[in-house]
C-alpha cells in the first residue's frame, strides 16, 4: 500500500474517513461525549480543520481513501489565531455544549508540546473496515523518511495503547503519559529521533 499527497478535492472525503476512524478514539470520545452525535460532529470538525494544514504542513492519504495522516511542518505549530479564524465558527458548533472541557483538554495536550523544530503528526486515521492492512504504516512512511533524510525529529500524542504500540514500531518513544482533565483518558507524548 502506498500513500500520496492529498489534494483540495480529497479533503471532504478525508473528513469522513477521519470521523469514522476517530469515532471511538478515547480522547475524541471524551471531548465529544454524546455518542449519537459524535459522527456528525467529527465530520464537521475535520471539515473545518483539514484546510488549515496544506499551507503549514502536509496531508497524506491511502486508498480511495482508506486513511489519512495530517502533519504540521517544523515551526508551524500551533496555528495562529488568524490562521484558525476560518475554522472557528464550525469549531464553536462542534464544542459548544462543552466549551470548558474543550479548552482545558486542548490546554492539557498543548502544555508540554516540544518547542524544538519537528514534524508534528496531529491526526492519523484509517477507516475501521480497512484497519490492520498496512495503511497506517504507509501513511507514516513519507514524512518519517523525510525526517530521516533531513535529520529532523517527529512528535505526536497517542490516544490509545494500540496507537502507542503502532508508533513505537516506527521508532517513536514515550516521553510522558498524561491524563485529560475531568477524569479523562490517558494520552502518551511520543518523540522520534531521525534514524
């Protein structure tokens, strides 16, 4: 399986793919606790966010698509308020019922984000029906190969033991385990030095 760069015409479908992939993800389930509304809210969430990445990072996809990896390039994270402005109305609708939970959750995730130059894997997801067939590895490969070539590290927050173990197989090491506030689930900050 091979990955290719996503185009603007792919973003709508990739929002659906990522919404399906993250529907049972522990951190996003915590951010959006109403299970019956979560699929629609996640589609809206990813539709709003994905257009922010191409100018400041890369989106890679596999299949038609089966999965996507959303990266922020070195020095581009976090996005500025001006850059996020087009997404804010949709994000307010997504998190409007739990704004304090959303704000404190984001703050917990960003609190110890590394400052040295690195590629940041913000999201990677594969449609549930096609998981376990190599799409995750294919989605990681292009940017990790680039990191090795130009000698830059990579960083991510793993939201489940399964994803943490996948990333460990690709050279990421756990820096820290932390919990989201209000008895939220754990996440693992993971760092990968270039090979």
